[in-house]
C-alpha cells in the first residue's frame, strides 16, 4: 500500500486521519487500563504516522513524534492527575518538590534531543521499550510502607530531575521511571508513587513540550501547522480522544484485572523496540 500524497505538506487525507484517531483510541485506552502515560505507545505510532504522511526524513519524523507525544500527554496527564487528586491519593508537596528539578531537566532534555539527532533518539527509545517490556513482565515488588513517611526534598528533586530529562528525551510521560524510582529507591508506597507520578507528569510534559517547540522552531521540512516539533493537526486529532479513552481504560481496569493484558502488551513493546533498534 502506498503512502498518501502530501498536500500542502500535511499529507492528510481520510485514511491518515483515521490512522491517528485509531492511535488516540489505542494509546488512551492502554494508558488508562495499565496506568501508564501512553508515550510508550504514542511515540512509535506517531513516528510511523508521520512517515505515512510523507515525511521522508526519519530523524525529523522521530523529533515530531517526541514533541507531539508530549503535547498529547499534557492533556491525558491532567485528566489522570485530577482523578488521583479527587481520590486524595496525590501528595502535592512531594509533586512540587520533584517538579522543581523536573521542569529545567525537561527543557534541557529537549535541547539535548535536538543536538543528538532523531536517529539516535529512535534507537534510545527502542532500548527503553525493551526495559518497559521487562518491567511489565516482572512488576515492581510491593512493600508495606508508611504512606505518610517524610521524604527528604533533595531526594525528591533527584527523582524529578531524572524523570524530567528522560521524559523530554523520549517523548513519554515518564510514569514508569518515576514510579520505579519512588518505590524502589525512596520506598514510597506503590499507590502513592503512581498518584504522585501522575502529578509530576503534568509539569514534565508541559516543560518538555515547550522545549520541543523551541528546539524545532524554524527547522525546515516540518508539516504545516507545526510549532517547532509539535504538530497541532495531529495533536488536535489525538489528544482529546486519548483523554476520553484513558478514562474508558481506567473504568475497564476496575471491572477486570490489568494483568490479563500486561504480558501481551509487553510482547508488542518488545517487538516494536527491536524494530526501532534493528529494522526488519
């Protein structure tokens, strides 16, 4: 099947629009069902979607995938964080302490990404998907910990810095990274770690999105309606659909057991990660 011809360098026709709608439904549902940010699915889907639109430069397609993914995650993370806050699981002080370093780190990550090039990002993201696949197969151990234990602010700032940097580099929310660091290194209870991670993602995704707008400003070859590496056409198609289906996924998870989907999803991530590392 041939790619659609570009029109005004948007490459948009009905088939491409339906493709991105499907990506939004899939990414949002998986994010809500499994409690992840969605970036692990958004980025590879967006990458191949931009290639399908007619963007022949694979490096540029990867940059657009990262930047647009972060813009989508801004919407989905706001929805998720609001839900956790309503249920009283989110600790504002811990989130703000992490955000102190997450915001500048996310801006730095976008600057680094613009220097290292899209092909490197593609390989780096492929390696990260292998880690995520492993994490789904072998989940974090659950410790019986005090949810009200005071965590030193410098330690929270360290977690925020690492999460913000990787979030912006990879175009993900960073929930898997943040939850792993909070739970394994700082011994934050898993439910509190997940809730606080959702709050941090709001800050890191906004900063990462802004950084990608700045890093891509004036770059040649961008499709129309792109602000830097964020394409508003694709964002408008996917963001709110993803946010709606994230709620559908969360509702479905409450009726079934998410573990039933974790291993099949891990296999998909493994295959996608290997394909991004070693095209076949």
